[in-house]
DNA sequence: CGAGATTTTGAAATGAATCAAGCTGGGTGG
DNA sequence: CCACCCAGCTTGATTCATTTCAAAATCTCG
C-alpha cells in the first residue's frame, strides 16, 4: 500500500468505487482490495450506449453520484471542522452504521485496514489514531484488540460529534455580475 | 450569512450549484449570492421527464457531477493534507485560474467575500487567513488591499503547493468477503 | 460624524505532529 | 518447536502550527 497518497474513501460490497465518467480526470487513481473483491468496469463508450437505451441507468448513476457528492461534502466538513477525537468517533459511528445497513453486526467488526490507513484517511498521524482509540477504550466507549473493534457505547460516541453545530452546510454562490 | 456552518464551495457564473438529485439529502443547504445572481431551479419530476426525452441532458449532468466529485475530492485533500499557507495559496491559484478561464483577469480580481468566509471555507481561523495574506504580500507574491487581490508572482504561489506529493490519490476499497 | 462591521496585530494557550524508543504477535526458516 | 524477525502498534517527550483571546485600527455608509 506504500506511501503518502491521500486515501479518499473506503468502499464496501456493492459500492461503485470510481465514478470518473468525464475526461476531466487527469488524476492518478488506484484501488486496493483489502479483502476479497470482485470489480466490474464499464468502458465509457459502452456506458453511453447503454444509457441511451435505458434511461433508468443514467438515472441510477445520477443518484449514486449525488450520494457520493454528499458524502464527500460531509467529509470536507469532517476534515476541516472536527477535532481528532471527533474524526475518529465519526469514523467509527459511520462504520458501525454502514455495517448495520449491510446486515452485519454494528457492534463488533473488523477494521480490515491498518492504523496508518485510517490515519491517512482522516488526515491524522498514526500515533494520534492509536492514542484516541485508547482514550475511547478507557472511557468505556469501545474496546479495540488489534483490528477487532467493538462498540460499547454508541450513543456516547455519537454525542461527541454533535456538540457544536456540525450539521448545517451552506453553498455560498459567487456569480459574476450580470 | 451568519454563523458557523460549513461553506462547501464558491461558485461562478454558469456553475451548477446544487446537484442534489436524490432524496438521500436531508441536509440543510443554502446559497447566498455575493453578487447579482440569476438562478434556475428544476423540479426533480420535471428533470426526470426531460432526461427521458433528451439522453444528452442526463449525460451532461453526469459530467457535471463527475467534475464536482473530483473537485470535492481535491478539496478533501486540501483540507486534510495542506498547511494553512498551502490552503490559502491553493485558494488564490484556483481563483486566478478560474478567472482566466472565464475571460477575466487572472492577475487582479475581487474576493467578493469576507475573510471570515474564506477562513470558513478553508477550515482556518479568520486571523490566520489575514496573517497569511500579509506573509504572501511581504514575500512579494501578491498584494492585497481589503478585498482587492492582485497576483504578483503566480509561479511562486503555485510552487508552495507542490513540495510534497500533493497530487496522487488512492481509493482503498474494502469489499466484504465473497 | 458616529456605529457597527471587518480586518489587523500581538501574546498566550493548545491540539496534534514529530521524533524516538520499546512492545507485540504472527509468520518463517532452521 | 523454538528463535528470530518484522510490520504494525503503542507510548512518552518535545516541538510546532494554528487557534484563541484580546485589543486596536480601519473601513462603510446612513
């Protein structure tokens, strides 16, 4: 997995991981499977063709991308406005929620990624993540054993997030005159 | 404009500011016009109808959203991996580039927003933004007079961004087994 | 001319990064 | 089966960037 690139997301079964439809993208992307994975790739031309025939398809993609934008937006908020503890709490809460959604246990699960990766994803130092796991453990909110996490007090974790007004967002639009 | 919500973007003439197509969105959004603005709003039902008739339309939206995702992704990187100076430099470089793209001067332009808003957007304290503007000015990279900015040394500004490997990104995919 | 908003500036406080060891567990080869 | 190794993780001490607090300066405009 190497160096110091930015991890932009963790994805699960059924997720669409790369929505780069346009040719805007000159960026280097890469996906790394942490567990057994199956991937389906659709060439752009082929997609266009299919979309023409089945409007529902592009509709579905619009929804997917909309969701992705909201996620990224939320992540921007996480990155810029949250303390390290809040970032980690948010991370755990989301993992738990996501797991529940998928029919797995929301209480006990596997991180299937290193501290370093989590840290990178959250824009923190590995050491900080390690320390915060410990703090949460000492407070009886979670218990961590290597990559095995169990949520002991979901509400308390969640409550860490909502102290300020970490909910609303604003799009400030700057439109040149006339 | 008020309080402490997160500013998720600044938009220009012709930009699509709200791509919330799905009903995932329970979030509070708001747009504030800093200069004279005209807005076009399309109800979801109507959009679906139009999209059915003109596949090119949803295609165009897919491209738009793809671009938006890439932007947000880049912004995540900015938020999590850059120092305050880099954030501000990046902000200025982008404004300048954006202006050029739109046929305005890339060298001298108006911030049409308060320091507080810039700070909020970049996840910094207002004072920090102020100070960094001063630093850049002292280094002869820009000159600021209230909201009037002129770029004196674009290259130097840009060079601040590329020291580390602030370019590549990785999508780490975690796909549940089988 | 005020009066409120915005910006600048300085000093002190602080959260997180960095640096530097030491620990741990799981895998490898002898 | 043991001893070693090594990547991943923890822990402590120190440093540093940025925030916060506080106050003065400057602008805007009714």
